[in-house]
C-alpha cells in the first residue's frame, strides 16, 4: 500500500484573493486518507540538506526574511516565519518519499514539485527545489547515483533544468505548454513543448513517444515524477485540455513504464489552479489512488 507525506499542517498566511490554492493541501490530505493510504508528517529539511543545492546567501536571507522586494515579488509569496517552516517541510516530504520509494517501489509527497526554484533564488511560488535537494541527499548518502526527473506539470521545470545542467547523472525531462510560463525556458535533457488546447490523445501520443527514450537514456536508480494537475482542462493557468480520464491514463502509463523496468518512483504533485479547487484536489487524489495500485 502506498505511503505518503503531507505538510498541510504547516500552512502560511496569504492575502485575500491570492491565486495560490493553499487550501488544496488540507483537502487533499483528507481525501487521500479516506482511501486508506498511510500519511505521515514530514520532517523539516535541514540547512545542511538545502545547501546541497541552494546557495548559502539565499538560504540565509530567506531564513531571516531579508529578501529584497524584487525577490519577494519574483517568488510570489509574502515572507513569513510560517512560510519558512512550510517550505522546509515540503522539501522534507520529498526527501522522505524518495528514501521510501527506494525500498518500497513507489511513494508520494502530497506537496512538492517546486521546479521553478533555482539554486540562488525562488520564483513562481517555489521557494526551494525539493526534487533537486532530494536527489542530492540520496547521492550524498550513496543511496542512489543516477536519477531522472519526469516533469508533467504544465509549466516547464526551468529551475530544475538549471540546477542539473551538465550533470550526466541526472536526466531532466519536461513535457509542458510551449506558450505558457516560464516565458524564458531553460533547456533540459529532453523538452517536449505542447500547443495550447492539447487534448488527451495527442498528449498521450507525445508521452508514449518520449518516456521510453527518457528511461533508456537516463538509466536511473530512481524517477521523480511531478504529476501536475494543471494540464486539466479546468485549470485557469494550464491552457491544455486534458480530462480526468486523460490524466489518469498519464499517471498509470508513467508508473507502468517505470515498474516494467524496475525503477522506483517518488511522486510529487506540482501545480494545479482549477476554476474549481475541488477539481484540482480530485486530480491529485486520483494520482494517489492510481499509485496505490502499484506495489
């Protein structure tokens, strides 16, 4: 049975009308728990772990709340001590999920996928790059040497691509909306750009063409899968047109491909900005349900 981690208890204040759906995390935890899936509170990532990826200057100033106004605007969140704690817990959830996946085959962080965070700054609602930190933690502990990032959030993982540029042991794959944020993209090992309004069949055809190549070229010890809800046709920021069924096919295909070649998978949820928050939560819950069928 799937084991998951949730940092939903560590919330942080946002101004009225802010577009980031902070309430989805508590809703998601409740619905995943109702499936009978074990959910743990994650430990907080330590400075030592964060500094495997992020610069000392950035970590120190973010901890102290001394980012510049421009940096705060780029991040998209007002700074608060609660945001510091939540950010560490979200990273800790991915580290814990990754370690668990190595011995159990699959696991899930009901947060994470903060792929717009660079080594020296955060942006696009991403403070720290949880997957990058988790990869470096595993490598530092000699638990894994090679990793692949399968990023199926609707937005390109520019921060992740930047962090691992030139690293032969980490393969970065992103399939995303070509005209969507970020407007200045950073090349990864394989990028597939999709046109606006791409639907289920065209999406799956592109994924089925790319993923076997990713797994073959990467030869990873572990896959980090960002199962974004934002390709859904009800997403306000997505611009693609996947149905609930199409997203279920996506998740099942990724997990099946990895299982067939014996690669463990750590899942993070990435983004989701549905016109109805219930739809976003339903997509993430569906990912957890599908993952629970892959022992």
